[in-house]
C-alpha cells in the first residue's frame, strides 16, 4: 500500500509470507517442467551472525545426499532504503506487478578466498540476467558483481538472488519467483 507503519517488522517465520514462498514458486515451476528441484526450507538467519556458515552446512549435507546437484540458488530479499523511506523495486509483465530481482555473482580474481569457480558462476549469472530480460523486460536490477563469496563456491552453478525487498508485497515476490522458475528452466534446459 506504499505506506509503512513505524512499528512494522518485515521478518516473519510464517513460510506463507517470507522468501520460502518464493522458493516454493520457483521449485514448483521447475518440477512441473521436469527439472527435479529440492527446496530446503531450513531457517538459517534467525540470527544473522553465522547464517552463511549454517546454510553452507545444510547445502553440503543435501549435496552429499544428492550427488548430481548442479545448481544451488540461495533466495533472499533485499532491504534497501531506510525505515523512513523504503525502496520497492517493481516491474510489470502481463499487467501484473512483480518484484525486481538482483543476481549476486562474487569473484576471487586474486585467488585469495578459495573461490575458484567464480567465472563459471558469473557466466551462469549473466545467462540468467539476459534470459530474464529477454522474457520479462525490466525484471532485473543490475547484476551485483564484486569481491564476495557468500556460499557461491559450493558448485559451478551457485548464486544468491535477491527477489524484491522488504517493501515488496508477498504477491509481487511470489509472482517473480514463478517467472524466475521459467527463466531458470530456459537457461538449464
């Protein structure tokens, strides 16, 4: 509604109203199109300290169980702006507003972080970015490419994708999740 109460707290453990719902939308599209997808719903960020360490343990455990995993997508939402002025990045496709996405692709140009597959991940990120813009113009914010790792080192197809911000509605984010599922399908097929 483009208005935020001072007391508004944008985090919830209710999976119907957080990024888990976005992951559900992505997984549903991919599974329906024949790309077997595992959507892990473990909460790793109930406290931010150590969240990436906890999440990589989960990813590595799942990858140990399913050794043929080729792609790992870590879905987030951004928080841009301030408490007084939140930023809500949107685009419109088929008359429906969606939350813009931003793909994060880290690099290790100087081989300082043990992130040897960063070029493969960047290539994957660019394919997703280009396909998204081709299918759904305006869907993406500029790709975030910089010296960071997060958990992108786990495989050649590992990325962090921000789907909207804490100002986007859950409907906008889930809609973009379904569209992102289509984009991933086109890139992966």
